[in-house]
C-alpha cells in the first residue's frame, strides 16, 4: 500500500496537502510498475482513502 496523488476533483483536502507537501518520492501507477520491474506483475490495483490521503494497494504476482 503506497501513497498516491488523489484523483482529480475527488479529494480537495488531499489535493491541497499534496500541493503543499508532496515530497520527492510520491509515484504514480506507471512508476510503481517500473519499480516492481521484471520480478513481479500486477495482478490487481485498488485504491483506498484514509483520512485525507489516497493510497494504491497493489496485489503482485511473482514472475517465474
């Protein structure tokens, strides 16, 4: 589970928080896929919100 930028127009408080303090290591879905590299494939991606933060939940499958 990793912090992601909030969907456009769906989380004004989260958008403001990310604009003020995004940090240098918040990745989008494409960046996470590159991070998983050739060792894993993404079986499922879901999103959740906790407070004002949005998170991506990745279910991975180890590649042979």
